[in-house]
């Protein structure tokens, strides 16, 4: 199913693997290329949201059941296919135009991908007992061969379509990854595999790698939020406040959405303060701090205690992470090896951290100096 190891995820490390990895990174996965292709993501998300709205409208405004795993899988597959081969597996326009052959090809490809991931997880007896391979117990070998042929037949048709379009000078300004691979492979010398196999295997590897993990993670996150209304409401409030209801979230907006980083529920212990008042920890987050010299650090596993009016940093916790500290003439310095990572100025029985909080899901600093307790 992996074309006998030319696929990026299965190829052994060596000159071939490094060259294919460089091509994939520079031509598809680099920041510049992803920025050029960001409209693909936005368009696909808009299409999928409209489909959800149509489904809701058919129910006359009542709740409608949605298979999140399938919905996320279809969306991510469409995005990846659009970037790699300029195709969509689930396009209503294809069905409306009654282009049944094309629709059937894309559906076949989707089913073969689902089968591919299933076969990757199965345990084959012949892997442990090679002498029974000829029996093909459970028929896995036959199924793998059939799945590989199905995927290859679709990729061959796409490759021939790209070649025809390339020779006819049709839409050469709007190239996808397979077009780029065809241009790069002209005159390239790979002794192990023929060029068509390399192009098909590389495109297939990117499609597979960008589909399953992303869709499963997305479906899990959405289903968790849908099952916990207080988290969903908090996320909606932050989106309304920082983004507004008039547009979708853009990648550049993520830095302003602190709730979507590491802020999570935490049923913590009670902390006894100096006045013997017991305060409860309710959440865990990360805090980004810019130091006096402009260097930014992240404090992880920070406990959010609503009744605590100051941001406290425990030197014992820093020491457990391998830091050392020294106080001299009213200045506290914390070292990690030979590097000074924290500097603070004494103020009565406290040290004021010389720096400021950049963003956090738990606390927000409004002063120039964040208070840190020894």
C-alpha cells in the first residue's frame, strides 16, 4: 500500500528521504506556501458551515444530529486534496451537475483512504508467523492489495489529467502540489524508483498524513466543547468580544484568544493564605512573560486562584526545574545554567518581577511590574 517504501512516511532515512522531505517542506508546508493557500482553508470552512446551516434549516430551526467525525474528516480531506491535486471529494456541484463518473471516482478514493487507515491498525498473523503467509488468514493481504490498487488507479488518473493540463497550458498560474512535483521531477535522477511512482507516493503520503490525525483531533475538541456548555459559552463569549460575530476566526487572531491555548478546568486543592483564608484552585493555564531584556518565557501549569490578588511565582518550583537564585542588595536573580532568566526588585517583603505578562488564560497584569512572592 506504500508503493514499496517511496512514500515519505514509510521510506528509510537516506538521500532519497531527505530530498523528498525538502520538496514537500518547501513546496507545500513552508510558511510562505501556507500563507498563499490560506484561502483554500477559508473557502472550505465557509462551504461546510453553509452545509450545516442548510441541515439546520431543513429541521425548521430544531436540533439536527451531525456525525462530527465524518464532518471533520470530509472537511480536512477536501482541504488537503484541494492543496495537493485541486480536487474535492464532497462537492455538491458535482452531484448537481450529474457528473456521476467524477463523483464516483472521488467517493471511491474516500472509501479507500478509510480502508487504508483501518488496515494500518490490524494485526496480521503472518507478521508473527511468516510460514502461514500463503494462507492469508482473515483475508487482510487480499484486502490490502485491493485497497492499494484502488488508490493507485485514482492517482494514475489524476496524474494523467495534470499532464494533459500542463501540456495544454491550461491554468498554469494556479498550480497545485502535483503540478509542482511534475515540474521538479523533469530531468531528476532517482535510481530506486521511477518518477511517476515518486509523484504518486509523495502526494498520497501528504494526503494521508494531513487527513486522519487532524480530523480526529478536531472532532474530539468540538465534541468535548459541545458536551460541556460552560466551556462552549466561555469560548463563544471570547470570540464575540475579540473577533465579533461578523467574520470567521483567522489564524492571526489566535494570539488574542487566550482561552483557546492551555486554559483548562482543574478541581484543585485549597491554598491557605497568610490570613488563614482558604482559597481554591479552579483552573490551570500558561502565562507568557516578557523579561526586562525583551526575552519571553512561558510559565506552565500555573494555578488560577480567583481570590488571589497578586501573581505569585514560587521559587521552590523554579528550583525543582533546575534553577538557582541569589538575592543581593535588594535584587533577586534566578539563573538557569549561566543564563539569568528572572530578575526582580525588592519591595518590603515582596520582590517585584521586572517584566510584564504578555497573555494568559488565568490572569491579566495591568501594571508594569508583576508582583512575585518569594
